[in-house]
C-alpha cells in the first residue's frame, strides 16, 4: 500500500472524446507503465468500471477485500471504491471505464434496474465457457470506439454496453436473487442516501424517515438485498469509508472521527475495534 491513496478521475485513465472506453488489460498496463499514476497501489476511482477476465489467474483487491480473478470472472467497480492491480500481468481480459451518468441518463426504468442490479454486486461469475457469448458485444464496442464516425456514437455505445450488461445478467441469473422491482429500487435509494449522509447520521430510523417508509420495511428490504439489518448496512458502509480515509494517511484519528460523524474520538475507536479487532493506528500500519 502506498503512502497515500490517489484519486483517479476518468480523463486521466481514458483517452476517448466520450466518457466511455474499452481496452485490454495488457494495453492498460502498457499505458501506465511509466506514468506518475500508480495502478499497483491503492487508488480511489472517480468513475465506474467493469473488469472482464478471459485468461489467467490472479488476485484483485477492492475496498480491502481480495477477489480471485479467473476466466469468466467479472468485477464491477463503482465511483469512490479503492482498489489496485497486481504488478505482475498474470491475466488477460478487458477493462471498460465510464462515467455512470453517461449510461444512466435518459434510459428506461427496466434498463436502469438491470444496470443497478449488476453494479451492486461485488463480483460476477459467468464461467469460462460463456465468455464467447460476450465477445460479439466487446468486438462491436471496440469497432465503434475506433470509428471516426461520431454520428450518434454516444447513443450507439450506450446501447451496445447495456446489451452487454443484460447478456451478463442472463449468464449470472443463478447468482442473483430475483427481487421485486419496487423493493430493490427502495433499497438502492436507501444506499444512495447512506452514501450522502453516513458522515452526518448513523441511525437507521433517520433513513427510513427520509425514505418515507417504516423502519420495519427498511429493515426487511436490507435483510433481503444485503443479508444485513439496516443498522448493519450503515455500519458496514461507515467502516469501509473509515478504512479508505485511514489508508489515505492524510488525516489524524481525531480528524477522521469528526469527519465520519462521531462526536467523540473514543466512540470512533471503539466502533472501529468492534468490527476489526484492531485500532485505526495499527490498521494504517498494516
């Protein structure tokens, strides 16, 4: 882990006039081989991405969790997540980078549902044998990206990418629970509210009030979608953000405590030790 976590915006990674790019992992490694941006130490991305592994085996670290990469593994990455690549290029595949608004703006509720469903899953498994079913979409995206014809290019790219996501969802159907649409949307709205307010309020009843639903309903949908209570979901979100801030090595423990909405640093340390069995200082050293 580096001395600080770098924030990487889309324009420093992608080289396209539209906020969308697909490239091979090999090309990504070559692009940043001599760059001041270090892909191989923890960095916080300010865009969304999708990693598709076609060959080889490796490990990828996302928000302090390790995921095994193998053919047929896909890793959705969302804005503000912290991750890093292994220095050794042990896998082949593709990385698709994009700004979320580029995809979600002016799309149907059904397509938005598919997008959110996939992008609220930590990793996806379609199996090596099913990769061939993704290649037509990948090749078409590459062709359109390289084309000098910019007429309706954004719309075409968005349509192909959404079709790719639906194909992925078809191939991972047994990995996903089938959720009732309204309950899932309410859960996503809760998740968005937590992302905006976790440093102001840690009380689940506060969020049920913002959503205009009962605490019991919020608890029920959280258990259904995340296997956590509403309070457990908030605590887990808070814990990840605390780890991100500690790893940035920009703030003192006291500063992080206040930044995360704790009135007393002692309560912050107690909260952190409860879930990690270590102190913020020791976690930073690790």
